[in-house]
């Protein structure tokens, strides 16, 4: 059995513990310290891709779309968003942990075929929250996969994103007909209700962890139907 080799570690802000980056042969893992588990594994990424495919389905012929991805992880959601949008579109990716960006510029780069090198990509190191509370309609799609579901796992500040206040602020930064897509390990009825209360038209889709098989994850699709 090929052993895991530690490649790096990084502090999560606000005493959120550590991210641990390791490799076993061609497989990579990013874990949260303690018992909080794996945040991302390079062999399981189908639902991360579907997050982009579903969230950007309305943009395949939009000439100058702007998509926001949070966070980077191993780059699969970013790469899939770049596949969906047109050549003159732009994709901003926000990543909280600077080391994750460095790992993607290094050993992780090949996993999703180096989406950071695409000229349409802009990287913002920091909390995606700072791009979500500007109250200026900016994005045609916002694709969020920063926790395991609508609850702050990576760090507790993320709870704001899933609160009614957060969802209403996100509504403001979407352009008319813009789409908010959120990855979740499973369904959450109360979160769907909260999205509707914030003004979105809501659908949920099941996305399998591996193409056609594996765990069933939930993608929340919340559309800004007006203004
Ligand atoms: C589950 S991984 C994302 C996996 C990604 N969808 C992919 O395709 O590889 C979560 C990522 O979000 C980042 N993150 C967590 N909270 C964040 C925040 N508030 N702002 C920006 N990035 C955040 C984490 O550091 C981690 O890199």
C-alpha cells in the first residue's frame, strides 16, 4: 500500500485549526485538522464539476459573463466554470488560504488541468465574503463550495453566507437572472426555505460524487428572477 506523504499545512484564520495537504501516489487530499475530515480529494470531483455545469448553464452563449467561484480547493469547479463560459467571459476565484493557491500552482495544478493559468481567471486571496457584500450587481453566476453544506465547516465566519442576511446580500451582487449555486453533502429543507425567503427562485439537483455512482450530493440552485 502506497503511504500518505504530507506535502504542506496551513493555518485557517480565526483559530480555525489547520488544513493538511498530502499525497499518496497520484492521489491528493486536503483535510481539516482534528476530526472534521476531508475537504477535498483529487479522485472524487464529479459533483464539484456539476456545480459549475448547473450554475453556469444559462451562460453558454453570454458574451461577457462574470462568474465568481469560492473557494479554489483543487480547481475542479473553477476548471468546469471555464469550460462553460465564452472566450471573453471572466471567472474570479476567491480562496481563503494562500497556501491552497500555492499548492494549485505546484503539485495540484495538473489535477484540473491548470485552470489558474487560463487568462480568463483572476485569483483573489481572502474571504469570499468580501466579494459577496458589496451590494453592486456584478456576477452572472456565483458558485460556492467552501464548506460541506450550508453550515460553516472550514471556519465559523462562513455561517454568514448561509444566513438570511448573507443570502440577501448575495442577491444584491447577482445581476438580473443571475444564479447562486451552492454545493452541499446533502439536502437541507430549512436552507431551501431561507433561500426562498431571501427572494430566490429555488431548485435542488442531485449530483453523484463520481460520474453515475457514489454518494449523492445536493446542488442548491437559487435564481435571481427579477431586477
Ligand atoms: C471543498 S474545497 C473546494 C473544492 C473545489 N470545489 C474543487 O473543485 O476542488 C473548499 C475550499 O474553500 C476554501 N474556503 C473556505 N472558506 C472560504 C471562504 N470564506 N472564502 C474563500 N475560500 C474559502 C477552502 O480553503 C478550500 O480551499
